[in-house]
């Protein structure tokens, strides 16, 4: 789960988004993004796909633990 947390934060920063901006685009509270980025929880698969689209990345790049084979 820590790999997911690290990759999410890295891709979010690369996309130039704050946690609050990403949260608003996903329709979740900012603390949810914080939980994901600290490894306290991880997004559901549907959310992971939406996050990857927002970050303009492949889901497997951001979430290798959730999408190990593509």
C-alpha cells in the first residue's frame, strides 16, 4: 500500500494539483487524499481509474498494487 501512496503523491505533484484540487475533482474530502497518500487507506478500483484520468497517467503507473498487469 505504501507504493500506492508514494506513486499517488508523486503523480499528483507532477500534474500540478494540490490535495484539495484533486479531492474536489473526485468529489471527496481532502482528508481522503491525505489518507491515500499516507498509506492509511487506498482508493476503490473505480476511484483509481478516475484518479489516473485526472492525473493523465495510466492506472498501472499510479497504482501498481491495484493494477499489477495493466
